[in-house]
C-alpha cells in the first residue's frame, strides 16, 4: 500500500531506512543531496515494496571512485605483501563501487604473485553491474599514468577497459556491510571512503566485524576521512611512509549468528484488519462523510482530529506490517510516528509487542514501561508489560502487572474493545489474564 506522506515524514522514512538497511547517516549528506534522495521516492511511498528500498540504496550510494585512488595505499600494501613469505593472496575490496579499486588491487598484486584473488563487494547493484563490465570513461583514469598501465588496461578514445587476463582474478558480489557473516577470511581488506557515511557506532561495528574476516596478521586499509578503529580494538596501528593501516592483533573466534524466525504469540497477534478504536478515543465527527477516502476525510478534519486520524493511520500501518511478518518496516513506521506523537501510549504498546516477537525483550520492556508511564491506568499497557516481563523470566514482577491490569479492567464499563489495544475485546483480555494468573496460582 502506498502511503502519502508529508515531506517531513518522507525524510524521516528515508532517514530510518538508510540507518537500518545501510548504517548510513543522513547527517553525512548536504541538504540538496538529502532533497534529491527524498524526491527520488516520489510523493507516495510504498514502504513495503522492495523497489522502494532499492531506489533508496541506488540513490544514496556515493559513486565517487577512480583507479589507484590514493596510490600510496597500494604501495603500502605492496610493501606489506613483499615482507611476507606466503604468496597466495586474497584481498577484499569492501564497498568497491564500480570496481576501480578491486582491479587496481589485482594490478598491484599480480607482479608479486600470480596466486591472487580479489573480491569486490558493494550493496549497489547498478555499481556492481558496471564493475563486472570493466569498461570505464576517462574520469576513472584521472589519477593514473596510462603509460604504466598498458599491461592491464586497454585504452581507447572513450576511456579504457580492463584486460581479460586481469579480470579473471577479480570477482564481484553483492554484500551489505551490515551483514558480512557469509564472508570468508582475507589477507587484506580495503574499505576506503565507505564508513565515513555511516553512523560512528555502526562504522565501529563494521570495523570490528572485519576482524572476523581477516587472516592472522592480515591488514585493513581505511580511507583518510573514515572513522578509525577504537583504541582498544583488535586492530594495531601501523605506519609506513606516512600511511596508516591496521593489522589484526589476535585471532578472534568466529561467531555463529543465525537469523531467528519468531512467531508472534497468538494472543497478541494483530488482527488482519485494524478494528475501529473506542468512540471516546477517536472523536471522528459524524458530519465527516464515510464516502470520502481516508485521506480526504483526514484532510477535512480540524487540526487536532487530523492528528488523531494520522496517528490512527500510523497504527493501522504498523499493525498491518507487523502482522504480515514485516517487523522491520513496522518499526520504521513506529519511529516516524513516535517522533510526531511522543506521548501516544498505544504506539509504545505495539512497539513493545513487536520487539517481544523478535525476542528483544529489553527493548520490549522499555517500550511497555513507557506506555505504562504515559497511561498508568491502562489495563492493556499493564498487561503488555506483564507479558514482556513474563516472557523474559521476571515472573514475580509480571504477576504484579497482570493483577494491576485485572483491577483496571474491572473498572471499565460499557466498552467492547480494550482501550489502546487496537481490537482486543474485553472478554479476550479477561481470558488472557485469567490464564496468566491461573498459571501463577498453580505454580504456587
Ligand atoms: C565512495 S564509494 C567508495 C569506493 C572505493 N572504496 C573508493 O575508495 O574509491 C562508497 C561505496 O560504498 C558503498 N556502500 C555504502 N553503504 C554500503 C553498505 N552498507 N554495504 C556495502 N556497501 C556500501 C556504496 O554503494 C559505494 O559504492
């Protein structure tokens, strides 16, 4: 479904997707580039459509590169390789863009060993297609002396192409640096001018993860403006001819992270269609015709009601995505929504349930506690906090919350739907609480 978002919401959406999918911070872009990025999506956005993410990845990736960019790094690599005894060499160009770096690495190493393997990876499919083509314009050649490259480059009026024999040593693959679990170990990693666009903490995470993909004593080259490894990290700073690179201090055990698929507990599964909330919570005017589209209805409302309708729409979208297994999108919309409605307890409740579904119980508890803080007498907020506590093993505290929830529930008169719950009936919640409290009685 396409969402018609305001310019501000679109920007928040872009910001959240770039952060989550790529680790890239919008702060690293100039305003005009951010505008271009937001505009690349058009005015209506379908957050669910894979092409939305692909469009953003394509639009945000900075494609600036050239052959032998910062040639001194290649000289330092050559020096390091020359000092080693073993000759099979594998190098990873991480964030290789259109391939110039990967081919430059192969051309640098070939005179030292013919047993070489260079892998270029990038998240941008368009760049990778170009890399595999290995056909370049003069712009890519601007920092090399062509007379010294004719053994690996065919030049012509339009530019140059990489010679077939060198291409054999280089391969390309799509890899997102936020998920490098599949990668093997390399003698050297070049990751230059990539992490400068990332959130600093994400960049450190990527640098740490490289330690898992480097052979003992292997080296890491970063760009001049990239974040450097933390002082207490596994990387030792090495200086050579005014160049700094990093060498792995010790071998780290490879972690075995496996993605989890977690079912939302049935009792909390969101309804397929969002159920209308209680009349006292959303005061939709009777004069607003139900023949109008939801958006037209929303626009015809006075401002405070417009806000409520917008919140309603966010909640419906979050529930829809969460209940169809797209938690990441649901959480992105939650972040956009909570920025505009920081006091809406129902947003925190749904976020708590999504985090609980993902077994991220500390995140879930934070959101559920926030909901209880904002709406202390909400039986549903108390129940959800109890649920998160119970699922994370805090049985005693959970019990208190369930009792609290039960006492608030008893006070509700003449409501069919539990307030803030997006469709749970009073009798359903009663049953859930009876089960929970009954279980506790039995175990005592
Ligand atoms: C400025 S280019 C750097 C190219 C080359 N390393 C150089 O220094 O010339 C940055 C590259 O990082 C890639 N990139 C950005 N975020 C990424 C991510 N999360 N995973 C993999 N590549 C990413 C972009 O697609 C782009 O090709």
